[in-house]
């Protein structure tokens, strides 16, 4: 069965100092975080890659990763496609506020794949390293897809303490899970920082062993239609209340659908340690982490030489 890896790579990270943080080299021969995710996804069984980017970074993106990955995928029989997130890709009859500076969030990003992704898919952030286990778990879950299971989704459940940065606060979807391992609610929580006791956001202590969403979900193709409905609703509510900054985010919309009992989402626990370049100061730690993974035999120094 065709299964897609959808990589959200449209953002230029303002906290990273204005550069395209997704394209920062972190591996021994210039690999970027995306290379490791692509490697792990193909190894798990995914056979189509969709890059979500913006038109204004297309040339840089293709030069640094697109053309190289296309050659690799051509050799391996893996399809490559591009989707473009654009600020003016909004519901009919709506308008973009004149002072709006950025697109409408991760939900709109995945919605830009309509007509391109027609199969079960995993969605990830371009600048996050997830580890091998989560790709395998989600791939195996998606193999059970049938149209009768159109609203049965899954997510990688990372342990919160394995996802925090030493260099500042981060945003995570804090998850509530029932006894059968299904998500019951997801609360988008901002500015989570490490503390001597674990973690907190503002004055609120957070259990460091909570499940955290890292925007790594397994979806059926029908989810894109749900996003279309949700995006229209978003423009009638949140976008009207805060037209310059409101974002249509996957964890928030998934939480809404869960509360309305319209979907199920299985939480697939992963014990791998997440890392990523949220802040410029994170980069040396990420470089060192990949050195350790290569030294421990997780990856070849020539990353794709095992394919």
C-alpha cells in the first residue's frame, strides 16, 4: 500500500535568527535533520515523500535537499512531490488581513496537500529528530487502513522530559490518555521549560513523564477533508478574533474532534529522545547527538549507504 511521509518545511524560524533552520547542516558530511527522518521513514516502509514548502524558499530548498533526495528516491522507487503553503490559500469568500505576516499554521500546511496525498500518511516537522521507533510504529498502524477506518488516527507519544530544550521554552501538545492507550484530550501548552522537579509552563508544574505530541501523526487520506471543514470553521471563529496571529493547528483541531467524539487517536509510545533546532544555541547539542548515534551504530556516517 502507498503510504506518504509528509514533511512540514514551510517555516523560516524567527527564533533561529532569520535563517532557514530546516536547512542547517548537523551531520558529519552536511546532513540536515530532514535527511535522518527521510532515511528512517523509508527504512520503515514509507514509499512517497511530500515536502510542504513555500514558493519563496523553493530554490534554496531544492538546492540543499530536494534535488539530492529526488535522485535517491528515484533509485529506491520512492515517489517525491511538493505542496506549497501560501497565506492566501484560504476558504472562498475570506480575505487575508493586510498586516498578516505568516501562514495559518500546521493544519493549513497539511491542507495544502489536497489532491497530492490520497493515501494514509505520517506528518512530521522538518526540524525535529524523532528516532526510528516512532516511524515503524506509525507505519505499522497505517497498514490496517480501510475506508471503514477513515477516522482512526494515531500519534507518536513522546515522553515530555525527552523533548525539552536546554535553551528556552517550547510548545508541546500535552496529552491525556485512557487505559486503552487512546488520546482523550490534547492541550497545546506554550513556554514549557525544564525545572529541577521536571517541567513547568508559567506557574503550572507539568508531569515530566506526560505524553507530549511532537506533531508526528498518522492520518488517513480522509483527514484532509476534515481539515477543509475545520479551516472554514477556524475562519468563522479564531481568525476573526485574532486575524493577525491566529493559527489553525493540528493538535488543537484534533483535540476538538476528540471532544466531539468524531475521531479516535491511538497513542503509540516511543522512548526515543527527541531533539531539534528550536534555538540557534541548540545546534551544537544536535550535532553532538548525531555523532553519538553514528558512533553507537544507529546510522552510517554515509547516511544512505545502507539503502
